[in-house]
């Protein structure tokens, strides 16, 4: 019989997407067990609300300690057999203290920080050099399981798919979706370079679609891309919801984006990703299923900014230096785009 389980992972959107395959692994192992519980943040809930077999408990970081106490009151009175504490930031560590559980499984020592070890009593295996999704997947190993199959099946309502379908016609033209912004500004590429790639795609008969959130940065970036383009593009920036975003990304032939939440959501929906990497290592945090169409300048960044090759860095090192994304050239992105076309046509 499966132990009663609570998962704690608040953010970011890419990381909560990485947790879903672990949920599926646990559900396959114990198909008749009661629902899992998951402590999540409001944005993560907006994306994953409706995930079958999961009871969500929302914690908003703005609520502070009062929100933590309210969360404790909302949890089952008997607590849990096991807490999977999948976040090492201090706020998440403190929040975990309000979740009663006998077994408290956290990260290995090499990934621990912000007093993580004080809030757990078991650790996942120390396995450097693996993708973030596989590290999260290894949380099932102390329970005697292995994550051998990676599946998502994100909850996308039919209404969201209908909205996405209404945005452009099914006329056979392949679609380059441009999601230009990450929440980490120094991972972001440049508007003129996105425009050059988009114009190249347009000369090949592709439709160009821009998507993104409602922040001022995303609006300004989209406006700059549109101003620099010669070809027309469909501007959907700020027009979709987090339920509509997966459906939108699903309709793309190829998604171009830096290391970002949309990268991982698009990958989960089966869309190929042209990832733009210099500040982060695509082997650790690139699109999980297929990195053939990524631009990888991480080693170049390590040598330029840190004075050593990427292989000499601690796994997971970020190189978020000013100007690092200049290492990703327009020719790099066009070459990746043409690799996709050579494999898939269009």
C-alpha cells in the first residue's frame, strides 16, 4: 500500500512541469491509492489545476508566516507518511516545517543550501551531471521506485485548445513560435536577433507567432522584435492564460526561447524546441526530450567569463553575466532552425 504523500515544490513554472513525471511515476506504482497532496504556488496552480489524482494546497509567498500557519490548518489532520521536499530555498525549507510527516526526503548534500538539511531526515542519491527533471524524478527512489518512463499529460481544457485553434488557420504553414523572455533577464536574447531569425523563417514560408506574459519587459521585447522584422508576425504576447499557453505551444512546429518556463511546457506538450543557451547548461536545464535543435554556447561562456571550460565547473553553475547571450549569434540560431527543417521539412 502506498504511503500518504505530500510534495512540496512551489516554483518556477519549468520546475513544476518537471515534477509532473514524478507524479505519474507514483501513480503508476500505486494506481488505486488516494490522491497525492502537493503544496504549490499560485502560478503553478494556474498551470496544473485539474491534474488528475492530485489535491493542491496553495501557498503564496506574499502571505509570509501567516500563510504558512494557514496552510498547516488546511492539511489533513493526521499529517503524512512522507514529505518530498523538492525545493532548497530558505522560504520553502521553512514552509516544510509546517507540513507534518514522519519521513522527510530532501536533496543530496551537494544540492542543499539555505539550511535544507535541518528540515529533512532522508536524502535522494547524490548523482551529479543529470538533468533537473531526472534529479526531481529520483525523489521516488527512497520509496523503492525508479522513474523509467517520463510522461506529462498536462491538464489542458478543450476550451483552451479551441482558443489556440482560433488564433491562426490550419493552412499547412509551419509555425515558428517565439517566446522571447525568461524570468532571468540575463538569459534573454536580443530583439534584433529574434527578428533576424523570424525573418529567415518567413522566407522559408513559415508563420511567425510571438507569445509571452503580461510584464512590461515582455511587451517591450515583443514590440522591439516586431519593429525590427520585415515580415509580418502574429502578436499574442499577453493574450493567453496559463491554461491556454500549453495549447498554444502545442500548435507550434518549433519553439524558440531562452531557458524558460515555456521551454519546458512546450517540451511537455511534444513541441520541438530551439533553445538559446549560454547562461545555463542545456544538458542540465534544456528541453528534456530533445536538444538537437538547441544552440549551446555554455562552454564558450564558461571560458570567457569564468576562465575555465564548462567541464571544470560545478554542475548547475549559472553564468548569468551581462552580455553573455551575445555569444549566441543569429547564424547559430539559423543553423539550428535549418537542422530542424532538414529533419522535418517545411
